[in-house]
C-alpha cells in the first residue's frame, strides 16, 4: 500500500495514511475512462433544442407565383428552407442524449481515475476540514497551504452546508461527498483533496 502524508489546514504534516491499492494503485484503463467521461458529458445535455420545420413556421399557404411562364424557378411555398423566414431543413429537435454504463465499468473507471491521480502525486489528504462560520477566505488559504491553489476537487465525509458554501465562491473548486464522486470531476481537477475520514469511508464503500 502506498503511504501518503496527512496535513492539516495550515499545510503542516501531522501524520500519514496508507491508501488501498485496489482503489489507488489499480491498472489505468484509458478506454474505460474515455467511456465514463463521455457518458457523464452526454448525460449533462438537456436535449431541449428545437427548430421549426417548414410545416411549423407561420405563413406560406399560398403558392408565390404560377408554376410556368414566369422564367423563375418553381416555388410551392414561401416557407421552404431556401426562403427568408422559411423553415429549417434537418435542424435539431428535442431528443434524449442519456446513456449509461454498467456497474462494473463504472467501478473500473473510478479506480482508474483515482489511481491516475495518486500515481501523479495529486492526492492530498487533510486530517479534517472545518470552519466555525461561513468563510471563503479560510478555505482559500487552506487550499493554498496544502498546494491545491488551482483546480481542485474537495471530497468530504459528510454534507456540511457551511463548508460547501465557503468553497462555492472559489473559482475552479468543486466539493463532493465520498459516495457521489464521479470520474469526470476527478480527471478535471488538478488536485484531489480529501479528508482522512473520507478516505476511510471511500475505501470502506469501494474496496
């Protein structure tokens, strides 16, 4: 098992923790990571975009001019796609982009994402994250102290409205619970900041 140092909110080393190899030292499957990321992004799409076809736009009931003898191209409606104010040809219509992966694939993707972060040395374990009041400055200083001053995913052991709100205004920072993390957020973050308790719960659930 890989050993990672545990730091406090001031960035001071206060101990160490062994990470479970099954989760943090698994083989990195890039194909599965791609599939999981693609599925996540597709599932974010609402699919509500819609354009009007020639049958749906208003007007165009009368034939613009007679079929023959004018010297102009034949036209049946002023709402055909080539006309101004005409309908849209082959435009988007509401559709579901929803896709899903089986449980085993999701698990392999999660292991791969966490292992990739651990292999790159981007897993930061904090003994605990706490605040007595709503304070973005406190959380900002904590991230700077532990070396996560860019994009970071902060994983908590339990929901804490005050902590989540304190992180909310920091650009590039996202918070999540140990049991709701997803592959996209892990890969998208530069640093994976997790509390010691969250690591233990993560290993309990997924290992």
